[in-house]
C-alpha cells in the first residue's frame, strides 16, 4: 500500500489536503480533508493524517506501507506501540512495515484546544465537564462531515451545523468543520467499528498546527472496554511532538453522563443529537437504537419532557422492534437498568429493559433473513441498502 501525491490547495474559500492511496492490487483511492480558509493555518501539510487513515486498514489486509512524503518522527516511533496493541486484541490485525520518505519533527506548536463534537451525550459531557472544571478550556468544537453524516446528505448536515453553531456561540467557542471522504476507502475493507479510531486520529493530526490538545469523547467505561477503534489505550498513541490526544470520560457511564450533566443543561436538552438513522432526514428519528437508549436515560434522569430534541416520546413498545444483541448495545442497556435498580424507580421501564436484555427472543426465519441480508450488504455494498431503507423509514 502506498500513500502518494500529497497535495495542499485552496479554492472557493476552502483549504484542502489530499493524497492518493494505492493498494497492492493497483486500485487507487483519492482521500481528502477540507476546512474553511479561516482555519487553513491549522493544517499540517504532511502525510501523518493519511497514515492514521490507512494503518489499521493495512494491518487488516496485511500490506506494508510506503509513504511518499514526510510524517511526524514521534508518530512513526509510536506506530510500533499502536500495532502491538492492536495485535494484542487478537481480532485479525497483522504487523506491517512502514517506509516513509522522511521523518520530521513538528515545526509549529498549536495554541488551541479542540474537542470532537457530534452533539451526542459523550461529546456534550466532555464539553460541559470541561467548562465546569475551568481548566485547559476547550476553545473549538470539531465537527466532521463524512463520519456519521454522509457527504451526500447536505441538508441534514447544515441543520446540525446550525445547531452546533448555537451551542458554540453560547459557550463563546468556534466550530472547525472538516469535510472528508475517507470512509469511501475504509468502509470497504475495514469497517467503521475500527475505522473511526484512525479517522479521529487523522483529523487531529491534520489540525495539529492549530491544536496543542484534542479531546476524543469516550464511548465506554473502563470496566466495559473491549477492542474498538477509539480506546483510552490507543487514542493517545497517535500523538506527535506538539500534539496531545486525550480520550475523555471513561470513568463515567452514559447514563451517569446524562444524570450529572445533560439533565442540567438547557442547551444539551434542546440540541442533543444522537441519531445515525436519520429516518426521512429527521434530526433524531426517535426509533433507532441510539435514540431509544438516549430517551431511556433522559427518562431515568426525569427530564424526558424537558428535552425538545426528540419529537417522539419513549414508547416501550419499541423494545419489541429493536435489537439488543450486540455487545455494545447490551452494555448501555445494562447500565441503564442497574441505575434504575439503585433507586427502584420506574418499574415499567425496569421491566421493559429486563425484557429487552434477558427475555426477548431474536430467532425465527424473518430475523435470520434480515441478519443475513444485513451482513451481505455491509460486506459487499458498504451498507448502502440499509442506509436507503432506514433513511426512508422502511425499516
């Protein structure tokens, strides 16, 4: 695998860093990152971001990496630790060799502190906690178009950007918007469960001329960690000479994040965005698993009626339709149920969660067929069929 043709350009009030990724079989992929010209000086014009994009991919398919350009010297030496950690997880990664043209030390040291911000529970928690602690204050929110919102879905992204702009203004922050097409490469061969970790690292490395520190909000608690692209042992290893990456929030469950911070923030209750399904373009569809588990925690916190982020209110009948078999989903629902049991409140919700986790049957020809089609769609079609059906409210 080769990283080549690294190019920086400016056009139409945008600044772009791009490269061509050439696989061993000769297939070429154009990968880019783009920001508003306002933040053009944040861009580090080397191959380091593209190394982060493809390292896990190269390890998955077993191809050595040749880099026609320079990368951070510190990052290069850290790749040995990154690879050793990934291999220790025993999920199919293999060690590869990396051959860069040049190793260089960061020329510039950023002066700002950024935090990835999607509008979800984890990113709101990191922002609100940071504000309360009043230490090393976050100065910019990083919003990426091309991660959970497809590049083609411009109208939804503009709605999200508008709301996050209001959140930033309320906190006297600015928003760095990054557009990237990297998933068109990684989703085909790696999958987003691991690909998102390298993607977050890539954006951090891209902007390291501006940022001295970047926060990546956590997904799981220390006691529920498992192999995952963004991980407290992995994220900090993507650092360079002048950039520090912090995986934040592993000490608190998502339901506790809601109880401690989200429930007490009018801004969060108004603009919270957790949905990935976006049925018929909705900000929060209210029926997908992420919406439902967030609505569960809002109900536990006693603020479900105060949140206008969800058009629909939690209907426990939806537990009959959602799938809670995945390891990640079970972690969240178990934590919510455990929180309810502490106070012995809301027996109806307790019963619903218990049914979802321990009583619901997932067998049958319909479910098996759906799982089979879903696996084929993810493997050979980048999940496009599911995305079409879910966005149009068919499933």
